[in-house]
C-alpha cells in the first residue's frame, strides 16, 4: 500500500492546482497519475530557546560552547544568508534566537572581539533590512555594519588560503574566520543539501575554492544533490570542510524547521485537492482569480512579502559532522515520502521562488535551475523519472531579469546560451572570462549582484538533470525564445504536453506529478 | 589584453570640467586678473549653457577659452594644486576599487575625458591608470591661446578615439570595457564589447536597463 502522501488519481478526482510561477494553474491529469504531496509539518519544539541552550551545553562530539570560551579571545560567528528558508521565516528568525543566546554567553565569558559574517559565498550581498530580518533589531543595531557584515569573496586581501586537499582542491576562506580563535556557525537547514561542511567551506569561501566542485564534471556525478551520501558535490565539500576544521576551531549550530510554508489563510495550498472543504475550494478559486487579474509585481508581493510560519523542529550543536548527522535525520523525517516505481513522465509546477531570487524575479536561468536542478533532484535512491523520460513543467518562462541582482545572468542567457548549451564548453570557454569582469565584480562587491560566475553554477546545477532527462516540455510559456534557448519544447496546455510526451513514452506510461511547494523528497525505490 | 576606458567627470570623480577651470580662474597672478577672468566667464555662461545642450564639443571650446593668456608655466605649476584641492578629494571611493580591479585583471586602463591633459595625467598617476586621452590647450610663445588642439575630446569623438587607441594598441574592441555616467557618452559605450553605466543620468539609466548593461553606483 502506498504512503498517504502518494495519491493515485481516479475518474472522480478533482483537478490538481499547480504553481506556474506566481500563478496557480488548474490541470486535469490522467487517471492513474500518482501525485506526490508533502508530509504534514512536523510538530515544532515547544521551547526553542531552551532547546538552543540545551544543544550548546550538550553538544555532539565536542565540549560545550562555554568551555571553549576565554576572555579576550577572537570569535567569528558566521550565519546562513537569506537564501534560506524559502520564503523567509516569520520573525523572530531562528538565527536571531540562536545569536541572541550565543552573544549573551560570549558576553558573560568576557569575549568582546566578536564579528558576525553573513556567509554569502558568491551570493549577492544582503541588504540592511534583510540582515535586520534575520538577526533582529537588537543585534542589528548593536553590530551593523562594522561588526556584522556580508562576506566578500572578491576582497582578496581578506581571503586566506589554508591548504589543498589530497585531490588538489584549494581551500581559501574568509581571513577573519581563519584568524579567529573560534568560529561559530549558525545554520538554518531547509533541505538536506544544506549545512554540514557546506556551511563554512562554501559559505565563507570564494571562487578559487568553489570551482573545485561547482563545475559540470562534479555536478554530473550527483545522485542526488539532496542525498549528501550520493553526491559528488558533497564528497568534495566534505574533503574541503575536514581540512578547514583541522585548521579552524569550528563549533557548529544547526537548526531544522518544518515545512509550514503557507500561513493559515493559504494552508490549503499544501493539501490534496480532493480533501478541501467547500470554503477552501472557494478560497482557492478566489485566489486563482485574483492572481490572474493583478499585475506581476502585485502577485510577487502577495507571495514574497508574506513570511512563512515555519516551526523549529530541532537544534543540534557541536562538531560539524556529528551535528549534521542529526540534522539530516530530522530533515529526512520531514521531507521523505516513500515511493516505489519511477515515472516515464514527471510533471511539476515551478513556483515563483528559488534560493537565488529572494525579493526579486525568478528569471529564465533560475527557472532552469528549479526544473533541472531542484525539482528533478528531490529524491533519495533512484531518480523519480526514468532515464530518458519526459519532464513537463509549468512556467511562463518570461524573459525578465532583475538588473540589480542578476546582471551577469542576462549576458549568460542572451550572449552565451545562443552559442552553446554544453556545460563543459561554457565552463571551458567563458567561465574564467566572466570571473574577471571588473564591472560584475564591482556589482557583486558593492552592489547587490550575484558573483559573475554564479550564472555558470546555476547552469551546472541543472547538469545532472539535463544528462538524465530525455525531453523537457514547458506548459504556459509566454514566449518561444527562452524555452528554445534552454533546449525545451513548448505546449499550450497540459493535454497537449501529455500527448507530446506520450509519443516518446511506453504505451501505458507511468505518470507522476509533484505537488510542491511545500518541499518534499521522494524516497525512491525503482 | 583588454582595455578599460573610463570617462572621468561624474564617473570617477564628483566634479566636472567647470570645477578645475574655476580653480584656475581664481588663482590668477593678481585678484584683478581673477576678477576679469571670472567676469568674462560669467558673460559667456549663457552661451555655454546653450552649447552644453547642443554640442558638448562646443561647450568644451567655450569653457577652455577662459585659459586664454595663461602662461604655460602657470598651467603646470597650478596643476598639482588643482589636482590636490579639486580632483583628488572628489574621487569616488569605489572608483579606486574598480580601477584597481581592472588593473588586477590585466587590463590597460585609459582615462578618456574632455578635461585637460595636465590634470588627467595627475589623476591617472594617482589611480594607477596606464594612459589618458584628454583635451590639450594650444600654446603659443609660452601662453595658452584658449583654443583646443584637434581632436577635441567630447561626445561621439570619444568613440572614434577609443577605436583608434584600441587599434594602435592591438586591443580587440569586443573584449574591451567602457564606463561612463552620461547619455552623451553612448557612442563611446557602444563601441566596446562590455559597456557599463556608472552613476548614470536618467536617460543613460533607461538605455542601460533596456540593453541590460551593468549599472554601477560608485557614489553610493
């Protein structure tokens, strides 16, 4: 018998409602289609502050945090950036709660040389109000901007090379962290891909280190990104992280949250359409109607300006690997839905948000990363789609970019992709050139743009999916040009897409649809 | 090796051509000379304002006519002070980073400006730029005539001068960068492969957004 989160449609099933960017689209899927839903949110911790205190006083494989402290020592606290969680968390953000307790403890022990670094790696610099959202007013007012700031991977004078792994990966990290007596990493773990060694060795590194694993060769060898044990990316990151932990005194604090993305008025979006009450059905219709009538910026505001009421489900502290083992377990408890049997056709909506467009627009390159990268990789074990199968996605693929945040993406999509979609070729011919573009570097360092190499990483992020997926069909694209650039076919309706997909599928294809968000992962048995 | 061409006024410094010119006028041999220079400049001001709207080259020629009769010695002697008092404090902090980054990436860095060469030379040395393309005053018998030597560096002429410079230095223009704050520099921005708008005026900002040129804010 299948898991309750795997719903097989029959002739009486209601149409499914899937995201297509910031619109909700109703689709009639064939009888026999298996629709995967997220598990209900795990019960949150009742007393989060107590859990934080307990975790740092009873750490895994490490002495308690207080025992590591001595007056006059130099401490750096690194914090995950706003790319997590999605959408941003209602205040107080769990990072604020952890920081508050840790900073009080540091103060009690006479540690006053403390700096807080937002571990952005090559992500865009967070704006002051975004930092305030994460750390809270009290910490922001006390530390910003001198002692609370964004990591700058292009301030080469502020990066320190600490060594090379036995397979030649160079580890270069933020100098302040390297020179500190203690580094405390405050993580917020949204999906199993995050956290662990990835926190310090990616969050505080620069391009010189990132290129060791953010390249098409490594990305092709990930099965999947969401299962660290089967991901070449994580294997590389772990090697680098272990080296970093040998040189640095790292105390890791990881937190997990449940999947309560939608607050009460929109909670029904996570549920099986067959189980909605009459009132919820009306609310869904009203929401769909509103979204179809209001302009795009208003739709974006409806979803992005409303923070999510996530509940904290775990706080773990101590030595990085020991901590992350517990984090992963809790994360999998929330996300894994057991599924047996791969699909010939995999259907998914692409929502309006990704880790790389918080407070901006999901541009075409990010649509690609959501489809080939994130949605495809939401599995453990075997991929949800059979090798060479067809993936159908819903998204308008609008040719729109945020000039401020995604400046280098525009050139990547409009100047490079018309030349080639081959990730190896792009890596070889263009990546270095982009990495040395002074205008983009300036925009990354002093504006709020992603690093010039980031669009390449986004393309590589889709590499495992591209190698596996036979055809990608996009439903509802508002133009033909972008799907063509991305190597995708287009269909006007889901029926048309299914007809197209069936042409290259077995006579009675297995069809699977992902009802996400909220996030979940398929624990797949082929 | 690519080259990076930087407009100066409004792009790398907050000042414009008028500021150093006024400095020179105020530093004539006697206060009477200074007053006379300023008076003549004020008379020409409406014409300059009209010229600025019509043709940047004409504006430059009218403005620099104020140097008529200034000795070459004085031009050079005051250049250091004009740079230290007018230009140097006006350099955007982030402009230094951008120039340094370009140099670090192996670019030849060229300042291209309608300002006068003896001032631009000092700015280039200060920023580490490797070359300048700037206006030059005509000097006869040791005194400036108030005329500019050809070619006058302004507007579309900048584009031609960049092409010429790149050709002479063996740079592939498709690989070169150009930075400016002004819509009047669109020709110069358009000849390189990597144009960028810096602290752009409204018209340039709209154009940069339409063409997806990077927009930098060195003043922020």
